[in-house]
C-alpha cells in the first residue's frame, strides 16, 4: 500500500486524527495543569536534542573523509552544542531565560520589519495591518523583556490552550471521518 492510498483511507485518516488529537489534548492539559513542570520538561528535552545532534554532528565530522579544513566548522558547532546541552542540564533556568529573550528579540525584529513595510509604500492596501501587527509584536517583545519570568509561563499557557482546542477539534474530526467511512473525503 503506497502513501497516497493510505492518506485516502478513511480508517487511517480517522486513526491519525484521533492519535493527534489525544496527544495534543494530553499536552494541553499538562501544560495548563503543570506549567512549570512542562517548561522544565521542554527545556530538558531541548537539552537532550542538542546533545544528541551535537554528538552525531561531531561523529560525522570526525569520520568524514573531507579535508580537515572543511570539517572544523562542524566540529566547532558540535563542541559548542555539547557545552550548551551541559549548561542546560546544569541550569535549566538560564536556558528558559535565553529562549524567552530570543522569542522577545524575534517579536521585536518582526515588529520593526512590519512597521517598515507599513511605511514603505509597498502593499498599500495592507499598510494598516502591517502597522498594527508591527506595533503588537513590538509591545509583546517589550513585555516579555520587562517580565522575563512571566514570559515562559504565558507562552506555555498559550500552548496549553492551543493543545486543548486543537486536540478536541482533531478528536471530533477523527470521529466524524470514522463515521463517514463510505463517503468520499475529497
């Protein structure tokens, strides 16, 4: 059975939707019920991911037949990644704050870019929307920087709400697709 026939199979689609919905719902409920624990879990998960990717990158670099001059960049990134992973395990709070400030920086830069588009004269019919999103993004970035400890909790709360809504919607969609097994999905 190829991928196309799997994706057009109602039982496969409904099962996928149900699994996705249940997992999103569980993550959403956990994020809302235990926000600090969920933040810690995500930080440790990111630390493990960085460690594994860095070790794999170092292994690829050391086992490569490429000249050493071409491998030093990947080896340096791998060593830096291992150091970041170790620091994450030693002080997860620092990683949470670093990620929080990166999100604030992203929002601020996005806001500046949107304001630039609003005043550039390009996309004249959407200038007001670009200006509005730019102002909202800058305010969000400044609020996260002003309240760095509340930032991660606010973000995980939004993730929790999204997980619950997305999970329930996916479960309902899965049940509906399962109920329409004989109907065409296209």
